[in-house]
């Protein structure tokens, strides 16, 4: 039996592109692996405290950090909803990362998360893809790629639903077909990746 740790961080519980795609991923995971376990944290509804000096000193001996580290280490796979807010990740997700990254425990060459597959749903209102005018404003994928692979040694994969504001901003109306295509692709990718990952982990 495999365990999936699912984290959402979008502020709005309804109408969130990242939550829609992570939900599709979880649904496909459960379909493929009905005996599997899903551990869920809604970081927006139940935000974690910012890291403070005593918690840094205590490391994994701190009650909360120890709980989060154990939860992460016990996961066979991780799913993270990471919408772009002000060109970066939500502060609630950053708080989780700060709490859970513990050098010599979860992080480092012998860290407990090394090799764990992590799927990130990195939604954004516009497009920050290579070759676009705002390419150099992309601090979600770039940041998470470095921190999740470089510090935790995880195996990271991204699903990127973009142009999510096209339906609500008149100046983006001409981009609605591209936005719909991106949404459709993201939902398809989520289902395919979830099923493939579940199959791989229980083989």
C-alpha cells in the first residue's frame, strides 16, 4: 500500500485552478490504487506558523517539525498545489517548506526524502513559459525545482495550468482558447501521471 501526501495552498477553496488539478490527480490515484492512503493538508485553511529560532535550534526534536518531517518521510509520493502569487509561491507553502526542511534529517545526502517523487501543480494567471515576455518573472518552478531537488533530493515533476485569468480579465479574452487548452492538458496530465505513479509504486 502506497501513501500520497497531498498539499494544497491556494487561498480560495472554490474556483482554484491548482485545486482542480490536484483533485483530478487524487481521483485518478484512488482509482488506480484504491487500497492506498492519502494524507491531506490544506495549508490555506490551516496555515503553519513561520519558523522561529527555537524551532530552528530544535530541528526534528521540535514537536511540529518532527510531525511534519515524519509525515513527509512516510509518504511514497507527494502532490503539491502551488499557485503563483506575486510571482512566487504562497507564503503558507513557504512556511511548510521552512518547517519540514531539516538538514541531516529530511534534507542532505542521506535525507529521508531522497528519491521521493513529488508532483507540483504550478498554476498561474498568465504565461511565464520560455520565450514569453515575463519569462524572467517565473519564481515558482525555478524555486521549487531547486529546493525540492537540491535540498530534499526528491524527484520532481511539474504540471502547469496557465492563463487561468483569461476568463476574468477582458484584456486577456483572446487567450481564452489557449487557457482552455492548458486546463484540459493539465487535467489529462494529472490523471495520467497519478495512474502511472500509483502503478509504479505498488509494482
